[in-house]
C-alpha cells in the first residue's frame, strides 16, 4: 500500500469500524491504505496481563507499563521498518493543522502510539518518539481517537482515495481559506432559494462567487487564518471590495 500505519494501542478494536467504513474503508479495501495494530497487552507475560504501572513520586493515576509498550513499538518497527516515523499522540504535541497533515502525507510508514491513563514514561518518548502531535487543546482519555483523526486527514490526501479528483483541493484550509457554502436540491427550501449565480451555468462567475464567499467567511469566522496567508492578487481585490 502507498500508506502504512502501525498503531500501538491497548484498544485495537476501536479501529475496526474506522477501517471498514466510508472513504477510509474503501481506501483499505483497494490497498491504498493499510492499518496494523499492535497491542501492548499481547506482550505481557503475567497472569493478569498487566499493562499499567505506578508513577514514581506518587500521585493519582497510572502510566502505561514500559516493557509491553516498547515491545509493541519494536513489533511495529519490525513490520514498518526501522525508518518508520514514530508519532506519539499527546496534548503536549504540536497542534495538528492541514499543513501538518500535508507534511505527514509525504511519509510512507508511520507508527502511532496511543497513550492511555496518564500517558507514558518520558524516557520512552525520548528514546522512541520522533514527534509528538496534538489534535487540540483539550484532554481525551486515550490516543485512539487522535490517531484516527490523523490517519483520516492524511488518507484523504493519498492519490485516488477521494472519489472526485478535486474534492480535497476544494476543502477548507487547502488554500488557507475556509470552504464556500454548498447547496443541493431542492431549488427552494422552506421558501429560501439557492443563490441565483449557482443556477447561471456561468462557470467563471460561479468560481468568483465561491472565492468571494470563502474570503468573506474566513474574514468573519477565522481572521487569524488570513494573517498567515499570502493572498493572490484576485483574492486581495475581492476582499477589498
Ligand atoms: N497526563 C497527560 C497530559 O496532561 O499530557 C494526558 C494523558 S491523557 C488522559 C491519555 C492519552 O490520551 C495521552 O497519553 C494521549 O495519547 C491521548 N490524548 C489526550 N488528549 C490528546 C490530544 N488533545 N491530542 C492527542 N492525544 C491526546
């Protein structure tokens, strides 16, 4: 496959629906994307199959037990190769954005470590992790949903994964702007008509209208995005109108 993810997780079943349905399900079926899970619990040897451990210094909460975790990481590397990029999903990581997704989409083999409990031993991060990635400034109970968020966003950029060639290009953030509003049937919904220009058949006029909508929306909802953007001449002119 073009894109391989090795996911280290105590809850591999969470990835079953993700890899079976919709766009991602099709990408997996067609061999463009492949997701293998590695469960630290499979690398335990005691009767209780222990995967958590107490933190030095005391305090509430547990950490992931080191040996089953590192054994699972090594198992993932034995499939993905020693050069696989290892990412730890963590609220302390670099916040993921579309530019980050595009960068990660250039990497063929990625290992994602999903934390649980209060997280993982700092030395495991120092020794095994290339990069920490956060999906936002809030705390979840595990790295599984963040791992799925990352894989979903990356998979959409793998050639052939999205049905329509242009769909990823038109999405929000791809050109640094929010997407324009969209309309489908009926032409009149509860007395409200679809914007006339979309019925005109004039493709150039429609393109300009959509660009204008994107600019206005971005200015209203996310002015912060415009600050980091080098607008084209046309975009600047429309925005100034
Ligand atoms: N004590 C950790 C801290 O404050 O940095 C949080 C631990 S959290 C309860 C358990 C796991 O969920 C983390 O190890 C991480 O893998 C994952 N996680 C939680 N929030 C996340 C976020 N915003 N982005 C990425 N991963 C997150």
